[in-house]
C-alpha cells in the first residue's frame, strides 16, 4: 500500500508541474528543492513555481475525507511551508509569494481551496482537476484489487480472517507485490520522465542542499 501511495502522490505532483509549464511557457518549476530556513531548518516541498514575479510553494497531500481531515491537512501544509516564502522571495527576487497546498480526498473530493490553488498556477481547464481526483481514488482501488489478486494466486482467502491462512500468506503476498512493482514501475517511470521537461529549473543551482538562505 505504501508504494501505491507514493506513486499516487508523484503522479499528481508531476501532472501539476507539466500543466503549469504548459499553460505558461515563462513559468519555471523546480521539483523537490531542499531549502534551508533559519527557523524551520531544511524543508523539501514538492514544487517551487515562479511565474510573473511571484513564487509559489506547492505541496500535494491525499487524505481520507472523514470529518475535518482535508481542512486540517491544508492548514498543516500552510504552517509548514509558509516560513519558506521570505527566503524564496529574497533568493529569486520575487515580489510576492504564497504556499499552495494541493489537498485531495481519497474519494475524489477537491476542496474549493485546491481549485483556487490550481487557478493561481494558471491551471483553469476542467480536465486536470478531474484527472487529479481520479488518480487519488483509482490508486486506492487498484491497491486493494492487487492485494486480493495476490492472495487469490497464493491460494489464500480474499477476505480478512483470524485463522492461520491469511497470516501465512502475508510474506508471500509482499514478495509478489514487490516483484509486480519492479516489473512495471521501471517502464512507466522511464516513459514519464521524458514528459513535461519544458520550464523545469536546475534544483542544484539555486537550492543547494544545506545551503544558506
């Protein structure tokens, strides 16, 4: 399940980076820079986006939709990444800056704040938000179906039980899932890495790891 969560997060992050540079060719996107701040130490947001004298710190989070979790997740991201803004504005000569959490629910919920954040990145089409919500929900579905399929191949029951059968199947199921990941992930990531490179900035040049603010 952890592998699926990471893949889901990275797919959404890469989609936003691709769409942001596609909508505005002068937009520069830096992927996962490590930035030092005096108060918070080193932080590593998903994206730093420069556009028309502004800098945006973008970070993706996919959360369950129970209770107030989406709002709480957004507030946590703001508290974490807003301290980066003075440092980035000074380094990049930006006139203003803003932290933009991209909060998505596992049942396809997109809060209005997430839609507004995408608009600030000039992502105003209807297809991209729909794709983001589908990625968030479909990855959960496929993770569950892969789990059931692996157990079926191993001859174990596909429902949770207290007996020895399901417990004995777990180590073998993990081996199957790891092999399945190795088979497909390399090909998918290689093809994905060829896309959306226009406008990407050199992370090491402007945000050296451990560099001073």
